[in-house]
């Protein structure tokens, strides 16, 4: 570390501390109570995202598990049937996506033409 960079670091640290001290000294007496009242409305990020994190992290509470018995389906069907069902679901999802895109394009054209 050169002498110049160490002096620069000391000067910037001194300026930061003096600015913080001046700001703390100039603050009015009512500021702490106002800051406390404002902090009551601030929620930590962990609390806000806790529900999302629980939903994404917990595989046992997946929404479809509530009304479908996957283990019974696995026990009563062969692997070949499950693979066929998987591909049918994928094809159905793809058709739904294409249909949605086509409808969105139709709506956009109608909106542009003022229909």
C-alpha cells in the first residue's frame, strides 16, 4: 500500500466520521421518536419473503398433493403409461401456450385496428 493511498484512506475516513458526528449533533430532539415511529412500518425482508420461501422450499405441501394420490398412481400404472401421460401433459401444455399466444396476438391486432 503506497503512502498516497494510505493518506487518502485516512482522510476519507476522517471526513466520513466528522460528517456523521456533525449530522448526529445537528439532529433535533424529536428525531429519535420520529425514527422509531417510521421503523414500525418497516418489515424485515425475511418476514416479507418467508411465505414464498416456505412455499418454494417445502416440497411436502405442493398444491397438487392435496387432491391427488401420486403414490397410488405410481403403484397402479406401468412406467410406459406414466411416460405416455407425461408426454401427453407436455403436449397439452404446449397447445395451451400456443393458443394463449394466438389469442394474445388477435387481441393486439384488434386493439391496434380499433375493433
